[in-house]
């Protein structure tokens, strides 16, 4: 839908590109006061910039239209801040507002004032090339931006049209969030004073909801109006870190609205949406064609989804329409394009032809957005389709043309949507994605071609990981590089010889990648022992961002893992010779902790070993206090995640004979016996191993574990003490 109404946009909004006289009355402090405030900002100067004053004055009239002045004064204390604030950007919906810049200027350290030049402003479309609407972006710059100077600007905005007639709503922020598109980052600088004043007629009822704050406004009534004042002082800046929770889950926010019942929103949007469903012969004909061979309601829903993905492009053309009015289903079908609300219109119209209940659902894709039960507001930027059938309910989203059915991003899991029904509507939560719904399957098959060892690796996917990798492969100009990034880590980072992939643009066909690795090495006649191994930490490298982690000492924020994932890995190791004997069956160690788990099994047969592993990473927020535990769990997994399978050309004389194996191999075999629960065998094997390696701390530690599993507590404790005295850390 791509509607971003001014009241919920972080940036200041203005429409008219005007540099008004610097003599316009400022609602902020005068220049002398601002220069004095630099002293108070000293304690925050290491953050690079300090908001000296952030003031907003909102006046709502009897028609529920607002007039707003925004004032900001920003002290620049570092060269990085000079760069970050060198361009100021504002996004706004020109359909509903007109605005002008009262002034934009820089106050130098010596008190000189440098006003913004008339040619330092540019207006561009706010959205990308696939979207034409009323959203605009204004970019402007101020002169003499240097360390020690102060940026000061004020915007005067007037609302000319109500979004919902007779209603008004807004969100009040206290922090200043500066988006940095050139860095794909944001900065939230400290603030000395943040003040918002709202004046509203006494005849207007106002409803308020707080988030992350218990701040109450100072309320003053006059004969005709009521004034609400919210004020916060000395707000700390926030150090943004990769992987932290959404910032709005911590920032103080106040939401205000003249509505307290979602029926108002439902009535308003149903009046906009219902006319788009007017009967149309071409829509009916298409429905008959799509459903002619479909038996179940679910099959019909899938047929509509597949048609939309293949035939209706995601393009918006909505200039002078306000951002909420969809085109008719007939128009969308004829154009073969449409934005999210247009696509929802055609989906609903087609499913209605089959008697299947389908409704538009408003949702905010921004992480951290909130929807209140009793405070309606249009805090939405996207539309999906909520479908209920005899077999179950579905959330359809065809705005991403490479998504597989039902197309919904896992990032919307847990989001509250407002489903428009024409009869009061309802708030419905999108289900959270479970690990078993987001799966990557990796199959590695080694094979022998005479003396040459080859391998093939095949990947298939379910859920969000399929959508992500389908997109990654489709839009990358270097297909081979993508394949090697995904497949090579599972074959000791060898280069792929050849590869194939299904068509990533065909969302109806499961996306798969397969690569062949030829002549990895030669098993020559002089080799009598052959090792297969796999380091399962490669799973972290390919499917998570945790192969390289931020040091514990440098982490300041919680860690947010939004989407869970399961990785299923199967590896087949053939016997290198016809008379080979498997002398070490050593799957990697299992790990299970509150953050993730991985389990391994190995099934030997006469001529091969098949190792299967399952890795599960849970969706979670890890408090910064627990980050060290997570870091250590990942570190232990990376250091102890190797499997080892050893074949001998000559049959070993005894399974308890250790002379043929290195101490590392014997330890790995001991752990494999323990991991597979073969405690009696482990007791016999490790006892003999320990008798010959009394000075090896790890062996003595394993002896302690073996005795413990066999109920010999005294012997177990003695072995642990011996291991510790030898310097073994566990």
C-alpha cells in the first residue's frame, strides 16, 4: 500500500519548497540561549551531536484538521555528525498537507547566522520507480555546517484534507531518529529538551495511549480549547547495534486519537474498498477458468495466488488518490499491475466468485509498530489478504513476486492486523513462524569415480529461507558466486565444477540449487587409512549471521533473532575400498541450550555411512546480560562441531586396539560412543584409553563422564579432579 501519513513519520514534513524569511517567529529558544545550551550539551558531546531543543506545536480545529510547527536545534560536535547531517530529508504525503519552511539556518560558534540558500532544496518522488503516488521526499542542506555550529530549522505545516472525515490522530515522539540511507543505518542522538504542545477544541474527545513511558501531559483548559503539554529532559542517545530489537520497542511514544472504536476505521475503509469489487465479466470469466479444475477451497486459493504471481506486477499508480483508494478489480486485471491494495482487490473479487471469504487486512511492516485495542489510528503501510476456507485460514501477500504460497513474509509473524469486513472489522494477529516452517535442506553425497572422490550438494527450502535465497539468486549478477557461497562450505570450501538451479522467477516451482564438485582428491594405492570429516559450524556461516560475532565486551544492546530456522543436513560417505572397515564412527557432538540445538546420528552400512544432522535456531530476544552465554554457546559449537569417520583398508584386529589410531581419533571415538548412548562400550574403551594416557586431562575428563553414566560416582569425581589437576578446562 505504501502509505506513510505525516503523523507517524519520523521526519519533519513540508510540501512547499520555500525558504521563508529568517525573521519568521521561532517557537524555539533564541540564538543566545542556544549557544549557552552548548555548555549543557558537553556531557553528551562524545555522541557526536546533541539535540539542544526539539519542539512541536499542534493545533487541531473543529474540522479535525491540524496546523503544526516543528522546531529543531542540533549541536554538531564531530566530523561524522557533519557528514550525517549534511543532507536533511523529509518524506510526506502531498495529498493531505501543505507546508513551508519558516527558516533553516546555521548558528556559528561566534554567533553569526547563515541562512539556507534558495537553491539548496530539491524535491523528488519518495518511492522507487515501481510506484507513482503522492509521496514526496524533500532534500535540503544548510550552509557552514561545521563542528561546533548549530543547525536550526522550523517547518510550518497545514493539513488540507482529513484522512477520515471528522477524525484526527497522531503519534508523538520525543527522540530524534535520523535515517542515514547512505550508510543503511540510523542515529538517535541525545536531547536536552523535547517538548510537544497540543491544542484541541473542548468539543473534541481525545484518547491517549502511552508506550514505553508513564509520562502524563500537563492539561490546561481555556474557554474554548484544551492544551496538552508533554515534556522530557535529558534523553539519552541510543547506540545502534546490528541485530538489536526494533527501536520503537524502547523509545517513549504517545499516541493520541479522536477515535476509540475500530468500527470507525472499518466503516471508512469499507466505503473506499467495496466499490472496487463491482461485478465485472472479465473477473468472473477468469475465476471460472482458474477454478474449473480445482476441487477444494484451498486449491482455489492457491490457483488465485499463482495467477497473481505470474500475471499481475507489483506497480502502483495512485497520484491524486490519497494512498488508500484502490482501483477496481476490473482495472487491475486489465492493467496487469497494481500495488498491494490493488492486488488485494483482485484477489478478494476472484475468491468471492468461488464463495470463499476473503478480506483486506491492514498491517504495518515496520518492526516495532504497535496496534492498540482501544485507540484506532492508521498506523499501517501495507495491505495483505486474510482468507478463511473450510480447510483453514491463509494470509496472502502477492506484492513480492518471488514468494511461494501464501507469500507472507515471516517478518510479519506476530503482527496485529486490522481486517476490514464492513461490519466493525476485527484485529487479528498473524501467527509467528515456527522453526519447522522455515527449513533449509542440504544433501551432500560423496562418490568414487575410480580413485577420484567427487561430491554433489543439493539444497532445497521451505518458508522464508526459500524466498530470501530465491531473491538473492535471481537478482545477483554473479550466479556462480552465489552457488559457491551456499554450497562450497559443505565440501571444505572447494570450488563448484558445475551447477544447476530451478527458475527463481517461477514461484510455483520449488527453488532448488544443485552443484557438482569433481575430483576433490585421489585415493591412491599407498593410502591405507581415509578420513571423512565435516565441520558443522559451516551452518552458521551459510544460514545465520553468527559465524563472526561481536565481542561480549562491545555489546551494549539486546540481540534480536526475529525469524527461526531449521537446517537439515544429510551426508553420505562411501567406503573408499571394497574391503574397507569403518574403524571410527564419530558423529559430531550434540548441543542443546536455550538458544539453539543440533543433533547428529550416523548409520553405517556395509559400504557407506549416512550422517544426518538437525540444527534449530529459535526466534528470541537475548538480553544483553545473557549475550555472553549465547556467545560462549556459539563459540563452543564452532570449536567442537567436527565429525570424523575413519576407514581402514585392512581390518582392525580388535575394536579395543588403540595403537592404530591417533590420540585425537581415540578421543573423538570416545565422544561418539557417549553421544550415541553406548555407555557400556564407552566404559571399556575409555578405561583402557585412560590407563595408557594418565597424563592426558581430556582423556581423564572423559573417564569421569563414563563413570558417571555408569553410576560410579566416586570414580567419576576422582577422574574429574585428576583432569582438573592436569589443567583441563571444562
